[in-house]
């Protein structure tokens, strides 16, 4: 069995701007990346970095909800069903 590892760009190379971390990932020998909440950076910017450095996305997170209010996800909260559905479509 072969294990493939991806680098989490939200947690590593944090001294670099987010979009510059894709180059760092490739230079470090990774083929795939993951990150928390990429929405502010724009899909085209992320896609461009992936293509430029031959990387694929292993995973990323849906919008977390109201973090300041203690929310870290909305799937299991029936009162936040519409927000969850919106965030799911946004992620797709």
C-alpha cells in the first residue's frame, strides 16, 4: 500500500501569502494540497496556481458558519440547513 501525503497550505508556510504557498508546496515535493477556507482568494487564482505547479486539491472545507458565535460547521444544525446548502453549492 502506498500513502500519498498532501500539504495543508492553511497551516504550513504561513509566513508566505496564501497564493504563494502553492509554489512552496511544489518545491517541497508535494503533488497535492489541502486548505481550510479558500473562498476569499477566488477560484481562478487557485486554479491558476494548481495548473502552474502541477498540483491537485486533496480537500478543502465548506464555509464554517458564524465562527465568532461559536459555530464551526452547520451540517448537524437543523436551524442552519439553508446556510449549509448554500455553502455546499458554493464549495462545488
